[in-house]
């Protein structure tokens, strides 16, 4: 993709060294006139489904040609560290905190050897966008805080209710999932947090949006002013809709969400939603994707073979937002591909049409 300054979704995307970009499940920060793309560095084979290296960073000024900036956050060799090599470190995102002049990275962390049971959030900081980032802490967010939209009746911890005992429904929709159960179970220890994104609003408030409650329900959680912890103010949204891969943007005063269903590494149908306040109510708008990816024959019912990771507002262009998706390759993780497509907004919501090849001049066409 480098030579012709256009996006070619699904093809290998070469960096300035001619190597396929290694930044999966990522997000892009714009800062000081440049874009920084952060994502999971994966290695070859199935082994690449856990973290052997860390978070990779690339920089660009045109969004198509990317310079390799190296590893921004490295996994640790210390077996006592939460981010020891072979942990699961997914979907890293970075935001800039103007108050502390610090770059703050959040990611989904699973402790080594524990599958997806830990469901934690990790935080790391740096004084430079490209890093190195210093790991701060990992935790389940919002311990001891009730959701802002919990009813008075719900505000009672369920310490070990029989119907939740030993119950894990992770991995996808499960009719047995109790409504209003898991967040009460997790009230004291903190809420489960897996797939995640970050969002900074116009007023400088930061938010962490994560799949919680065994993946059944999304939480939208305000950050502290330094962006390094949850403030304790959060809402539960899309209850029992099993949304993963949430991505958020704000356009003309409204908040738009792009997400997926919950089917492991396999693609499913994308979802979209809109709200006038980030706290909701959110209105689901359906699958925004249209068309077919000729490389794998997968259409909108499988999100072209991909899963959302971020929405990227393009600086200096009016109404220009890019939907970023990953085509996962769990058999050879390093070969995961990127699908970046323009979002077209209308009264009906967002529309994301397949393009074999496009450039920024194509917005609005
Ligand atoms: C889907 C998630 O979106 C990915 O980030 C990853 O956690 C896989 N599930 C693991 O199966």
C-alpha cells in the first residue's frame, strides 16, 4: 500500500521497511501533526495468539505510508509481572492527556496461563507518543461502584448466588445468561473487561468502553482526569447483546458506535448504534456494512471477514472517518490483515461499503 498512497483493504500492508504492518486490534492517535498506529505485535503460527513481544507503533502523516517506530510497550521477562511474555495483551489504544502531558495506553489483559478468565484492563504511560511505555497496573475496573443506570433494587452485591456459581458463559451468546447478575457478582472485585476502546470527548473527558459481564453487556466508563484509572462513573449498555470490538466516534454532536457480535476469532455481522449522550440511551441502527470482499468471498453478513477495532477521524478533512477492521488469522496470527474503509453518514446512520482500493479523495463519493 505504500507506493500509491491509497488504501487496499485486505492486502498485505507494507511499512517503510517493506514488512507487513504488525499492529493488530489497534487504534490510531493523532498528535502534533502525525498519526500513531498502535496494535498487537503478533508472531507466526498459532503461538501468535498470545503476546510474545508487546505493542507495536507506527507513524504516518498521510495514513497510507507508515514508518516502523518499534515496540512501544514490551512484554516482561519477569514471571511476577502481569504482562509477562505469553500473557494475552489485546486491543491496545493510546490517548493523550493534556493535563499531565502524558500518553496513556490501555489494553485488554489476560494473565498468562489463565485463558480469558482474568478479564482485566492494563494501563501504561509514556512521555513520548512512540514510547517506551511503562506498565503501571492491571485491574478489573470500577470495583465498589454501581453503574449509574443500576436500579436501587439492583444495588446489592450477589456474593455467590447459586445460579451464578461456577458459571462462565464467555465466548458467545448463551440463553442461560442471567439478566443483571454478573455486574452484581463483580461489584466488589471489579467488572470484567475484555475487548475495549478509548474515546476522548470534546470537553477533554476520557472514556473506556469494554465488553463486560462475560461479554454479554458493554460498559461505558469515565476515566479520571489523568486518564489512568476509572472515575467510578459508568453505565451498562446493550445488555445481553454480546457485543465485542466496540469503536466510537463523535460526529456533529452525536456519538456513533461500531461493534461486532461475539464469535471468537470467526467473523460475524457488524452492528452500529447512535446516541445523543455518551451515557445513552443508545439506539441500535443495524449492520452498516455493504458489499463483498472478493479476496475471501465474504460479504456484509460477515463484515468482509473482519471485526472492527477503531474509528479514525481524518484530520483536516470534513466529515471524514475511517472504519478500521482486522481480518484475524488465528492459524498464523502474524498474517492478520487490515481493512480500512470510509464511513458515509446519513440520517439513517453510518454506511461502510467495500472498496477494492480507495484514497482520501474518495470521501463522500
Ligand atoms: C474476539 C475478540 O474481539 C478478540 O479481540 C479476541 O479476544 C478474540 N475474540 C479471541 O477469541
